[in-house]
């Protein structure tokens, strides 16, 4: 049996004999593009928050990834800080996690270059996110967009972590990260810990409310596509009311009824009820009753986040302080890994 005691940021597990055991480590990132939606929250952020006591945690606002799509510089600066604020509002605790901004650690693009030289064009060309994004931005299919997974691999590998908690759409990028880490270790000597994706079944792929066959996404333009964490209660209720369902009336978990299945999955996660009791709760009742209950649970779950975000937003110094402390704690790890990779490959 293992016990935990908290001694601030670097709490350690202890076993029966009182020996300290290091916790496993996680790294994850999120882009400061668009507004954060329920998919980001249920697929990633909420899990990061809930797992904070179990792991050593590093979370990153990946602003360098954001410039693969053309950004307004002033807006990008603002959104980067806003996102840090939102992560803290969601429950990322500076006592338990290091939070930092990607562009403040130059080892990320530096390691990405070394990895670039060890990833094959064929492997990179298979990335579905590149295909999606280049279809959506046909006038700006830049080299950075293509190379994006190398930078993502660098983000992860710099910190020697065990797990990468993400939504399902990132799985392919993490597989590429594992491949390049193993190849580098084999060809040049042990350098990187090979991480595993941590994808929880529930919430891993939240779909658009207007189109339950496509993933909820920051870049989709439909007015009722996504619920954003900062949406007002009225807007949330109206989006759920208009969410696409079908002409059946039975409220049951049935994957072939994609719209309803998506809404029920959201309800399942946020209400913390099991599927059997949810089906019993709405047995004989129609979509109207279910959608009202769903609105209520979404509104109640997001309310404390909105309130906390608004409070934190007026305290930029506090957020800056968290980011600076995060930066100080992660930078030496990144530096050590980068220097080892540089030496192994013959650059020093
Ligand atoms: P990003 O910014 O698109 O999304 C952040 C996180 O939200 C998850 N997510 C979803 N989960 C469930 N349903 C959805 N509809 C949904 N939409 C998004 C994503 O899976 C992700 O976990 N490439 C990454 C950012 C990144 C990164 C990293 C992540 C850069 N470096 C290193 C992990 C480790 C991205 O674009 O996430």
C-alpha cells in the first residue's frame, strides 16, 4: 500500500517502509488559439486537474505551435496569458503543477531541429492533423505546419515524462514522439524516456453540437458548434437546445445515434452518474427534458470556472508569477535533456 503526503509542490509518495518514491511525471500542452471549449476541458484539462495529486505535472501553453496558423501578434500575446489564466481557473494549481509558456524555453525549437533530422518524411506525411489543417488553410500550408509534430515531440521529450494526457486526436502525434525517441536512443545512446499517451475513454472525443460526426474544434465556424468555457448560461442553454439529435425519442446510449450519444457522454461525465441510472432517469421522457437537465449540469460545472477566470483576469501579476515559477522549475530539466541530445549526436 502506498501513501501520499503533501509537502508543497514536490510532494513524494512514500511506501510502507517510509522510503520516498518518485512520482511518475506527465506533460501536456494546449494552444492559445480560439476559445477553449468543452472538448478541450473534458478531453484534457479536467483530467490534468483531477490527476494533479498522482503525478509530477508540467503543463504548457504552446504558443509556438499557434503560429503555424497566421496569428495577429497582439492577440496572440493576449490569448497566451488568457489561456494560462483559464488553466488556473479550471484548477491547475501552482502548488502541484508547473505551468509555463513554450516560447520562453528556447530548448523546444532547438531539440525539434535535432528530431526533425531523425524523422522520416514518410512518417511525418502520414499525420492526419496536417492534412486536416492544410485543407482548412489552403493559402498557408507552411513548413512549420508540416513539422508541427517534431516540435510537439520536443515539448514532451525534453521533460523525460512517463505520460502525456491528451484527447484522442493527439494519439498519432504521441506515437510519432515514441518512435523518434526510440530511434534516437537506439542510434545514438540513451537520451529520452519513451512516454505513453494517457487517453481516458470518457471525453476523449467530444463532437460538435451542430455536427456530431466531426470533432468539437476551436476553428469550426458554426455558431452552435461548440460550448466555450466562457459562454454565459443563456448561450449554453440555447446551444444545447439547438444541438443536433435524431427523430427517435428514447434516451439511451447508442453509438449509432451520434448526436444523442455525444450529449449523453457529456452528461455522464459532468453528472458523474452511471449509464444505467442516466437511462433510467430519462426513461419515457423526451429530448426536451434531457436537454434541460444537460444544460443545468453544464452551466453548474462551468460557473465556478467562469467566476474564477474573471477574478484571475484582473490579477495579471499573480498569473505572471505562476508562469515565472513554472519556467524556473522546468528550464533546468529541458536544458539537461537538450545538452545530452546535442552531445550524443555530435554537436558538442
Ligand atoms: P489543442 O490545443 O488542439 O487541444 C488541447 C487538448 O484538448 C484536446 N481536445 C479534445 N479532447 C476531446 N474532444 C475534443 N473535441 C477535443 N479537442 C481538443 C486535445 O486532444 C488536447 O489534449 N498538438 C496539441 C498541443 C500540444 C501538445 C504538446 C499536447 C503541443 N505540444 C505536447 C501534448 C503534449 C494541440 O493542438 O492541442
